C-alpha cells in the first residue's frame, strides 16, 4: 500500500522552525486548500491541513515560504495523539517530502479570497485550527 498526498494551497501562517536536542530541524504550518465545489451560498470552502517537515526540508520550508505563499506539496499522512486536560486529542498531519513554489512574490498579492479563509477558520475553531484576523493578512 502507498501513503501519498499532493496538495496545492496557501500557507495560513509562516512556518514555525524548531530544533530538537540533537539538532534536527522541524517546521510546521497550515495550508488552506480550496475544495473543487461550491457550497449552497455559491462560495468555495477550504480545508485547513497541518504540515510538518524535518531536516533540511524544514529549514527550506521556514526560510523561503511565508504566510500567503502559494505552494504545492507532496507528502504522507501521519496520525498521532496526545493528552490535553485529561482528554485524548487525535491529530492528522501531512509530512512534507517535496515543496514547490507556484508563484513569484510579485504574483502573491490579491490571489486568494481571505474572507473565505477567515469564515472557514471561524467554523473550525473547535478543531483547534490557528486563528488570525484581517490585520494579520499580508495584503
């Protein structure tokens, strides 16, 4: 069996870079991926998917990709869990194997409907999605 995921979307935050005690780099962020159909209001909805990367890929991710960047990724789905306030929380992340720039910095402005992104994030607050307001947007 094969575990392979390909996504295209925009980062909702700058990747967060950390290092383990042994010096291995780890980075994570969230990508907003637009669905390919419209809802009853005639709007496209988005899914917010957590991304993780390690090693040199994590450093590249954190140094060259930023909030609002349009990117393509290939990776694998990873599941996990942890305890929070006595409750078990399950996680699903995409472990990034390949990153691709899909536009130049000059093309990034005005390419995404961040109102739709904000609405989706408000609906998903209970799923511990990151939140931001209009003052956080890069354009």
